[in-house]
């Protein structure tokens, strides 16, 4: 490993980062690989992005009103490398900590020129697939209205009224949810990986007390508001495995769930190996997929189970799954050589007889 690589893997100190509200160091240089699909960014935006119009009083502005169009993406600070990569992809924006209590960081792009020349052409070419698509359309139309009417007092006063109305139909307030069915045809696989990278999660039951019941149960879940049911159904149709479920206590949520190990091994894992996550999710996925394959191997070959008794299996799985040391690497994708080595050691060395 050369020294440049070592430098790029500096840890982000969470305490320092959250205290300063400033992001420094090599993390700012994170970039997607040159061949990243734009559809990944659309999928990630559909999960974590937000299109917003900010209207505020400003004594110096025409009509004493400031207007700001914002494209924003929020993430846990541990995933700041991914936000930096998005920022560098669009070559614009600023990142700040918005809430210390929840450790959320946010990328905000609000430059008029960048919205006009970069963001809108991007989302016109690679349109959002979920109900956020309607937010984008409302936001874009308002932005065009803004460009045309922001410069004279009379037209700006009317513009402000129209923008207030648009705001009443944006995001949490939106009224329209039914996407035309062909909108969801031919979903690009990179969209699915970007969307899952934002709103999906992989989980694993590691409680040793459940060894014969739940231990090793692995699940991929994507949770959405019920309004986005068509999108989850389209994703399920793409994979042809899994189910859509809901729980009574959360009536506005639905989940796309895959937990059958053969489906995970034959469909889900190969898919995300081909269309990878970036950032934090790439590390979780790497760990999770190794464990799923290991557990399947044990199930298939009873002799492995006999040789590696229950305690060793449990401790191997827990050693990998509960290892948090890699989570703060300034590393966009699957670069954790240390972790990969550890997994190879634990899962592939011949067991003691
Ligand atoms: Ca979301």
C-alpha cells in the first residue's frame, strides 16, 4: 500500500467533526469512480434528497424578500464521504452539520447557475422514479418562474405568491402521488442500488442465545411511505424475490423484505456486487454478504458445522458483524482491506479439528 492510500484512509474523528461543524481533510476529496452511473445518484436522491424553496425576509432584496432554491441531501455524518462525492460530482454545494443530536449532515446546492445548468438538466435526463418526482417537477417549474420574474418589483410580488402556493404542494404537503405506470418501466439497476443505498438496510440476527431459532437470520429491507408502494413493487418485480409487508403500528410505512437465504445468495448479493453501494452501506454490505455466504456454506455442508462448533460460528459472525472499526474510514467503496483480510481469516481458514 502506498502512502497516498494510507493518507486517504485517515479516520474522521466524530467528536472533532461534530464540534467544529467544519469538514476538513481528505474526506473532502472523495469522488465516485469515473464510471459511476448517473442513475445511482438519481436513486440516492430519491431516497435521501429534497427539493425546497426557501422564502425569507431580507431588507436588502427586492420586495424585501429573499428567495432561495435548494437541492439538498441529508445523511448520517458517518456517510459524509458519500455526500462529498455527490458534491464533487456536481462540482458545487456546501456541507454542514445540521443537528448535533441526530448527527445528521447535509449537502446543500443553491447556486442559481448550478441549478439551471447542472441540477435541472441532470434530473431531466435521469428522472426520479418515486413520488419525489412530483416535488422535482413543482420545484423546477417554480424555478423557471423565478428566473423569469425575480427582477422587477411588480412581477416579484406576484411570483412570491405563486411560490408560496407551490410550497404548499411540496414535500410533506404534496397532494399528488399516483405515478403514471410507465414511469416505473425499465428501472435502471444503478437506480435501485442508489435508492437502496439511501433507504435500504441489511440486518443480521447475531444473538447467540437464538442459535437454533433466529441466529443468522439475514434480511434486506427497504422502507417507504405507503405512497411509494408502486416504486417498491417495481423493485420487487425487478428482483422477482421477496415480499412487501407492513406492520399495524406503523400504518404509513411499507417494507420490501427479502430474507430467504437462497434468494439473498442467488439474487440480491450478486446484484449489489455488480451494482455496488458507496459509502457506509458498502461496508455493511461487504460484511453482511460474507456472513450470508458463510452461513449457507455451513447449512449445505454439515461437516463444517460439526468441525466448527456453535461457539466458533457465533463468535466468527459476531466478530465481523459487530466490528465498528471500519465505519469511519474515509473510503467510498469496499476499500477496507483490513476487514476483508479479517473475514477471509475467520471464514476460510481450515477449522481446528
Ligand atoms: Ca427517504
